[in-house]
C-alpha cells in the first residue's frame, strides 16, 4: 500500500517543530487580549519542552520525532479560549511533572523518592486547580503496574500530597489568613449539578474534537500496543486511563472543562503522535489528513468566535 509522503514528512521531518512554532506564535499574536496572557504562553512553552524531554527519556515513540509537542502546541493554540491567563493554567505543567516522576518510579530502587515527587507536584497543582487531586487514585493504582508500590512508597505519596498544604498552612497561620488553606479544600469537595449549558457551544465543539481524536488514537494504540516494549505499553496505557478519567470528570463536572482540557490534550498528543509516526497505512494516511484539515478549521472557528465575541 502506498505510503503517504506528507504524513511521513510531517511525523519525522526536521521542519515540523519550527513550522508548528511559527503557526502557534501567529495564532497567539492574533488572539492576545492582555499582557497577562503571555503567562499562559510561557506555561505552554514549558509544558511542551517537558513533553520533548519526556518522550526522549522514556522512549514513548520508537523513532525520533517532534510530533507530540507539535500537536500539543498547535491544538492548544487552536483552543483560543484557553489562552486567557488564570491560575489553573499551571494545571498541565504540574500534571506533566507528576507524570514524569511517576514514570521514573518504574522498577526503580528509589521509587519512594519518585512517588513523593509525583504526588507532590500533583498536590502543588491542586493549589491552583483543586480537582487535580481527583487524579491521585489513578496515580496510586498505576504504582501497581509500575511495580513501585510498597508501604514505604505509599506513605511517601501521602507525604507528597500533604507537603504543599502543610507549607500553605504555615504561611496562612503566620499571616492569620486560614481561609487561604480552606478555600482549595472546600472547592475540591464542592460538586455542582450537571449543567452543560454553562459552557458555550463552540467550546464543547473544541472539546469534542480533542475527545474524538483521543478516542480514536487510544483505541488504535490498544490494537498495536503489542509492538512496543512492556515498559512503553505501561506508560502509554497510563495516558489512556488518565485521558479517560479527565473525560469522565469533564462530563460529570463540566464547569471544569477549561483546566481539564489541557490534561486531556497532553494524553491525546502522545497517542496521536504514536499513531501518525509509527503507523503507515491507508487508515493512518486518511486520518492524518482529516485531523490536519480539522485542526485548521477548528483554529479558524475559534478565532472567529474570539473576534466576534459570540
């Protein structure tokens, strides 16, 4: 079957990342509403760099490619409504830092230290977005597969979760501002009635595009995962489970769509890059073109909604 040269050139070419950077900068310049939004851009750049390091360190994709970060940056740029700076913009960076340390715990003799740091960053991110702690059970369950769970590492994880709040408690007590500690805990256990109308339609369309891409690439990976090493399968399966969990939380608590969508996008970017880089058949060729064209339309659609404030 004839290979799609366009797909191959984009997946493995050296110009993919520079072109993605130029595209993203163009979209950000067009959508910039406040100088504070440059903070979101900086966090997005750091998250993308960490994705490069993650793929390099753990060999999630068996060949050299910059596609994971390129997909993440391009789709994040396309989701113009995520560009506005809020404290929960730190969510994807904190989540990915936690994932990196969880990955490092795989069969590690120093698993306790890695588990501590994984849960520490998860907890640190929850100070900006308390619902990030909803991922703690997924991380804990995954330590079974990572063969890093022991009584010592379990309590290290608990200590990691407690440390940011313990430090915050000390700061709040010193400044006589205890509501500073209570606010994220109250927000964590505050569940609203499911009301999808709270989110504008164009944002649901954007979420649907990312979710559909995640579902298709996740199903595809489950069919070809036998080609990867056991360690890589465990890493990628964790991304699938985490992405499903983020999707479920969004459906049950749609008001958290904004901070959860970048988390889902990280998982989707690695899975989509795996498909487009390592699978070269008629399906991957057609799906790559459809995704490419769909991303362009999604970008234009969100820019239209941004400019005309619908």
